[in-house]
C-alpha cells in the first residue's frame, strides 16, 4: 500500500522539552509545523518527579506539570502533533522526508529532538524483567506502587540519588548499589550529603549487578562485589536503573555526523552537517543535558529553521532567478567599504537592465545566502546563470568588471 504524503514547513522528531520549544518558535513564526512523538509528549522530563532548577518556578515544578505547559503553548501556536514512531528519514535535498507507519511527511526543514533512552546494565536476565516486570527507569511513575516496599536503585549520579531520595517518601527501604569505594559517588555534594543522612537509604559499595532473578516478576537482584568477587543476592520489589542514557540516533546513522557515543554533532546554531536539518536537546553532543539547555537549543533551531526556509525561498526565486541571468551583491551594512560600493552596484543595475536581475544581500542581517553561494568575504558580486554560479568577483570591484562578467 502506497503511503500517504503530507507536506509541512517543519517536521520535529520528538516531543520532549527541546522539540516542544522548537515547535513553539516555529509555530509562532507561522510555519506549518508537526511534532512526531512515539511515546509521551513531554519526553524524559515527565519521568522526573521534581524539577527545581528550571527558571521561573521558584517553588519547583513536577516534570509532568512543566511539560504540560510546554505542550499547551505549542498547541496555542498551531503546532500539530502526531503520536507515532518515526521509522525512516531521508534528509538530503531541498525537500526532506520523515516516514512513519502510514504517512511520509515532507518538509523543508527537520529538527531532530529524539533525546535518549536509558542505559541497561547488561547483567544476566535483564531483558526478562524490563518495565512492568520489575526493572523501572522512572521513579515518578512507579514510586506509589512501591509504598512500604523495598526497592533498589542502581547508580550514584544526580538522577540516581535524587530519584532515590524521592523514592524514600514511598518505599520502606531504598538500597543503592554503587560501583565505587565507600563514600565515593557521582552526584553533586548536596545530594550526596542528604542521601547519606537519609535513614531509609542503605548503600552497598563496590557492587555491580550480576543478574536479575524471579519467577515471572523480579524478586532478587544479585550484586557482585567487585573487590571481593562475591555474589550478594538482595530481595527487592522493584529495581530502578539510573546509570545513564544512550542517544536515539539509530535512524540517522550514515546521514548525520555523530560522535563516538552516537550523539549528533551540531554547531552553535544547532545545524547538523546537512542543510535544513537541526538537532536539539539530549540527542546532541553537548556539555550539559538539562531541560533549560534543551529549551535554549530548541529556541535556536526553531529560529534557524524559520530563517533557513525564508532564505530558501529567496534563493530559489530571486537568486537563481529561474535560470535567467542574476547578479548578487553580497555586502555588510556596517562595513564602510561595502557601503562605498553601493553606487557602483546601482550603476550596474541601470547598465544591465534587461540583461540580468540584480539583488543586494546584506549579510549583517543574515548570512545564509552567502553560505549557500560559498562566499566567505564581502563585498563580493556573484554572477549566476542556468542556476549555476558563473563567476565571483571580489577585491577590486568596478562597474567595468561587473559588466564584463555578464557578457
Ligand atoms: C531521572 C531524571 C531526572 C532529571 N532531572 C532533571 C532536572 O531536575 N532538571 C533538568 O533540567 N533536567 C533533568 N533531567 C534531564 C531532562 O529530563 C532532559 O535533559 C530533557 O528532558 C531533554 O529533553 P529532550 O527534548 O532533548 O529529550 P527527551 O525529553 O528525551 O525527548 C525526546 C523524545 O523523542 C521521542 N522519540 C525518540 N525517538 C523517536 C522516534 N523515532 N519517533 C518519534 N519520537 C521519538 C521520545 O519518545 C521522547 O519523548 C532529568 C532526567 C532524568 C532521566
């Protein structure tokens, strides 16, 4: 069965903090925008009980509550949502394709905001107990079901310890498996001090998970003491894994540049190696993965996508001029030398009337057209015909030289 095709200005893959923010910016710029989300709109942040470091919420906010506000704001600006999995992408070329089970979405710009997924321990039998069978990645989701029970947290980073402390509000005991020496943890010092004083938290140092056991549902986590090389079975009702995340980038392998761990590489404009394709949030290689930084990335990509699309339109219509001769003066409004050449360009426009269309592009406002033309230094005059660059004039630009180019 042939898939239906739908056309958008922008397709955003992933509806977490980064994707929703990009959506708000695109929607507000009146771009026809769709966010495709395979699980829950709001993404990873909805898994977090309390977000205390997102500005504007001095009393803190629940991850779910905060993401509901983002979602509402995106919908207010006309962003459409589709709850389905993106199966394949074709991202080179002017019109990009994002394929789901039933539909191929076409767009001029694509923003990848697919975040990450929890890392597994790799211990024996792990696959048999994931999610509703006893291994959880979400304290907010599964804390209440563990009221007065014994749970284990694996990991000692910020997420592990903060979520572990949250679990002590429900569980009678939270056993934390830490792979480091006694007292050594990966979390921040404040969280560490609080956790070590929490009477409901018990730490088992120098351990990693060897296997998960239980009849149908998990009931025992077998830890291995890496110093003594001894096995230590621990009875638990649920085991929470907080040992890091892996990027959701399988779809983009061979297409988008990534680092060795699979995170997408962008510049500070969130541009990937392909024109019109942006990456934001946890999926990209960056220093700090948080809601606040995903929001910043989303804002930049949304703004960039809007600029890219309007520049594409100008480029096709005005610069390429449907194959007819076209002269482009690339200049910088704040540069004296560029301004001094404006009368020369005006004279060229008069002299070449009927022979070539003349366009002035101020790179101070936007350098996208210059980048498409491969021009790095201004002032420059580019002559285009048959949709191809014929000649680039820079340095000593005169009326005679411009006229000679067009002949
Ligand atoms: C336990 C925990 C606690 C945290 N606490 C805090 C905190 O206190 N403060 C803070 O600022 N940050 C916190 N973070 C980090 C924060 O949640 C993330 O940095 C943020 O959610 C990243 O947003 P994102 O949009 O980049 O990605 P995500 O929120 O991961 O969203 C990506 C979305 O893309 C979707 N997706 C992936 N692949 C596809 C596909 N093929 N098709 C369609 N959809 C797809 C996913 O389903 C997901 O919803 C915490 C994270 C965790 C795990």
